[in-house]
C-alpha cells in the first residue's frame, strides 16, 4: 500500500519527482477544474486576493462614512429605529475589522506552527461577529421594550426627522444597495468561496433593509404622530439582524466541526477519481468541511503487484489534481490492493497485523 498527502503547508515536506518525470497516465476524462499543467507546472492562480481586497476596502469606506452620518441622524432625531440601524452599522464596522484580520491571518500559514494552514480562522471570525450582532440586537430590543412601556403609560415620544436627516438615510440605502449588487453580481465566486466576503455582503443587504425600516418608522413617528412605529421598527430591525446572523453563525459552526459535503460534490469527486487512470479504481470518497473549503479523502484500489514508485506517483498526481479544485482545501489519497467495506481507522473492525511491523510505541 502507498499513501500520499500534501506537505506543502509546513512541517515535513513531501519530496516528489519533477512533474516531467511522473509516470505517464492515460486520462479517459479530464477533471472539470483548473488543474496542474503537465509541462509547465501550476497554472497561474486567479487574482482573488486583489478582488477580495477591493471588496473589503470599499465596504470599509462605506461603513465608516455611514456610521458617522447615522450617528448624527440618531442624535438629532431621537429615533430608536435609527439608533438600531446605527448600532448595526457600528458593529458592521467592528465586525469587518475582525473579518479582515482573520482573513489576513488565514492566508499566513506561520511556518510550521500550522501545518494545515489557518483557513478556519475566517469562519471563527464570522461566528464572533454573529455573537456581537446578537448582543447589539438584544440591547436594542430592551430599549424598544422600555420605550413601548413608556408610551403605554402615556409618555410623549420625542422623534424629529428633518429633511437633511431623511436625505442622509436615503443616501445610506442607495449606497448599501449599490455595494450589495456590485459584490453579488461581479464577485459571486468570492461570495461562495470566502466566508468573510459573504458575511460582508450579507451586512450590506441587512443595512438596506434596516435603513429602509428605520427611515419609515422615524418618519411615521415624527410626521404622522404614530409614536409606536419607532420602537416597533427598532424591534423589527433587531429581530431580523439577530435571525440573519444566527443563521450565518450556525452555518459557519457546521463548517468548523466538519459537516459532510453535499452529495452532488461527492459524486463529482467520485467521477473525477474514477476516470483518472486505468491503473486505479475508486473505492471510497469522503469530503467534509475543513473551514470554508473541503478536506477530501480518496480510497483508490490498484493491483497488489504495482511497484511502490508507480502507486506513489499516481496517488500524488491525483492528490494534486483534486487540490486544484477551488472548493478543496486539502486532499489525501490512500492506495489499497482490495476493496473494503470496513472503517480502516477502527482497529477493532479490521487490522492487517503485518508480521514485519514493529511493536506500537504509544
């Protein structure tokens, strides 16, 4: 048997022959992904870093400007709904700084301290942001409940929305809507593959809704005497933000704990591995989240008489091709000489017990 795993993340490096010296492989069907080029090595990677930086920078600029503007509107209008929207924007700013920091740290593998990389820092940052958003929503809900109680006692509401304040909130809606559309349409691949970008774009969508509701509630309370509209609007904004971030947080926790890939992706992997070489047959395919992307395990079967060099080089080449898939973080290819329906990680189910093996050291 031969086993292959990627050593390019630090720790002990895997030494393999140059690409031009690999065993010739007959490909019956090409992988439907960007793969290693046989003659010139890796194909140039897409410029995702520049695109991600542009998304983060423009989002940060918008959050800074709009947070300051809404702070002025909240102070002048006395609207609790606008205050809820302000807290959302302020925490968006804090959250984005957290996401930028975790995304940058995830790209830096820090030598051999993190042999598998630090990609899981991004979903950790999203979970932290979800907690912050939940706390802010709880604060606004408490303030809105107190204001509703005061109105029920007959206290007067003091909400005043000037034309300038209304125009500021309208600009906030348009700016955030434009950012959301730009990211969703032009950078859809980034949204699907980078949790930090997806979280920032979700923020923009939430801001559009919260700003619309805040403006409407404040205008109804200030211009039409519907005092209850303001705290009710604040409650609506807070509940939506809490629900949205709870859903996002649960998804990222599932990615952190290793949820299985969807069946369609597993079948695509099986088809690609099965079509790789006439000398190999695909037995078992596993893929599960390792942060935002997948960790893939392939069990391949070869003839028992295959030389170690041939089995190793084929396994390593297949591993590198699978790791070229955009959604794959890391791949492991295990070569066996027979099909098995047992869990080889469970020694109680099956163990070769080779007589030449040394006694266990642990």
